[in-house]
C-alpha cells in the first residue's frame, strides 16, 4: 500500500517545516494532491522557491518565509495545525564538521522550537526528520534501533539530540513525536549541484554533462538507498500511528544494501555512458555501511515501502533527464 491510500479528515491542516527543500517539497505536493490544507515554513537557506512554485497558486497552500530559530515564527505558523512534518534542518556530514555551531543552532534549537510550538498549539502529531547517521561507528548490519554506536559527526549528534527531545516531549508533555531515521533518500528535486550534493543526483548530472565523477574512498562503502515516495509514505503513516508508538525513532529505508561502485556502474549503464570514475579520499565523518532493519517501522507505523532501488532510480533518472535538459 502506497502513501495515496493513507486517509485523514478532509479539513486536516498540515505544516511542513523546510517545505521548500527536497523532501519537504515532495511532502507538500503529495498532501496538496490528496486534497489537504498545507502550510510550508522555510527560510530558503537550503530550500528553493522553485520547488514549491507550482503550488503557490493553490488555494489550500500557504508559503511562510520564516526561520525555525525564531520561536514566535514557529508558533504563528502552527496555529490551527493538526499535523507537523518537520524536515527543516541543514544536512551534509562534511559541512557540519566545518560549521558545528551553525548546525547546533539550526538542527537542535530550531527543532526544539518546533516541538515547543507544537506543544503550545495542541498539535496532534509531530513527525520529524532524523538520520541513519545516528548509528555512528557501529559496524553491526543491518542497523537496528537501540543498537547505535558513537556518533562521528556534528550532524549526527544534532539528530541524536533531536530524538532525545522527541522522547522527552512525549514523556513529559504528552506530545506524540515520531523520529524518522532516513537512509540515503533520493528522487525528484534532490539538488544535483554544489560540493555537498548527494551522490546519486551529483553522479547523474556529471554523467549527463560529460564530466568525470569522483568517488570518495574505495567505492566499497554500502548504502540503503531509499526512494522519495517511500519517505512520503513513512511521514503520512507516522501521522496516523498510535500514541503508544510515539516518543521513538524509526528506520526509514528500503531494507536493501548497495555498494557505491555498483551504483555508479548502474547509472553509467542506464545513461548509456562508459566513464571510469576518479577516486578521492574518504570523507571524514561518513558511516562506512548502512542497511536498515525496517521491522520496527513495519510493525508500529505500518510502513511498507512500495519502491525498491531499481523502480525508484528509473523514475529519478527520467526526472533528471528532463530537469537537466
């Protein structure tokens, strides 16, 4: 069952924090298509107005340009909201190593502001983005909730702290919070540009433009690549989950494991390219291997990912071909 089969009351109001970003804009689009009222809160520091521009003319869509670091902004955005899906954060492990103070400010204090506003405004469910990076230096596979290692980047630490606040806000204040540990999400509208771009869109752009991609490390690191529609499903199902399932974090992946070298060869074949990649130094703070055990999310959230890697990457490549012209 995909996300389109998840139903809410017709007059439900959703707030998507970071709604102009990659994941956030896809959530906004899905909710509008399903007939709900959506507010998008974003300061456009990493999100893009072009991601939500097609939605601006929709009567049920409201864009609020604002910063989650301001509590009053969060409270105003949340008045009358039923469900919050907070994707507002700064991503990228390497960038967090360069700017730890900014990550603390946005990812921890900003998320706490959103939780507090949700508590004050009587929101029904608060779903927020966490990350597989919280598993840190743990070498156990598959990754299973409750078996984390030591975090190895400021970004991972911010997500770990967010999860602790999520637990406390359930225990102390009764706010139903659900942390979603995303595993290497990819798909339409993921930014292919910049030095911190995710690997799949970056490789696709470089191959389409006749450039030679660089693989960091030996290419034998593995990832659980997860198509965007699976993540939309997880967010919607978390909003429908029971209060007993609240205050916890959940792995959101496809449940598979692919090596970076194999991903690169797959993309070359799909795009009709024969380009040997360059190899560079491994990135500091990167988790070597990731593979999600999604049994907890299946059991408590009803998460049942519809898209495997091949189905998702076919759709993603088609989108990038059109987007990149």
